[in-house]
C-alpha cells in the first residue's frame, strides 16, 4: 500500500503493483548491463567495422573479425577477468565496485589494458589511423 494525492487534492491509499515493479527492475538491470562502460568500446568498434562505409574499405570479413576479436579481448575480456581475479584475491569486496576504494585498482588495471590496446594498434600497419585515435581516446 502507498499513499498518493489525487487530482482533487485528496490523500488516497493505492495498492502497489508488485509485478509492474519487478518488470521495471528487470528491464532497468538489462539496460544497465547492456550499456555498461566495459562494453561500449566494443559497440563503437562494431559500428566502425560493419556500418561505417569508408573506414575499412578493402578489408575482407576475416580482417574485420580479427580487429573485432582484438577489441573484445582487450576492452572487455581482460578487464573483466582482472576484476574477477581481484575479487577472488579479496582486493575488492564485490564485483559491483560499490565502494569508492574498490574502484581504484580496477581503474588502473583497465587503463593499462586500454593503453596496451592503443600501443598494439599504433604499431600495426593494417589498422586505420582512426581506430588508433579511437583507442587513444578510450585510454
């Protein structure tokens, strides 16, 4: 039960709809996981590889998949594994990083991975300059 004020400025008891609240909570969590910052660089790389028509002209599908796998590995897989290892070693209290002090070490580790991705792509001649600049901007 909750109290609401009607249009006539009267206080009225209203039953909570538990199902609606649960559906909204599940939907909000799905959106939260889908747009988590660890996945956003991969979405941008996917867009640049398969939607943007001029950046990867002359690349075959195998080359595009290789760049995508490199991005997934360095922007998502290694940072997530690092977080799970920190949790397993009790350096952080939860993988949700709820406390401010829990975010320091993961932030440094993720920046190391992001720097490494920029460094690798910077030295590969087949990676377009725009992707190298994008990797630097993520770092």
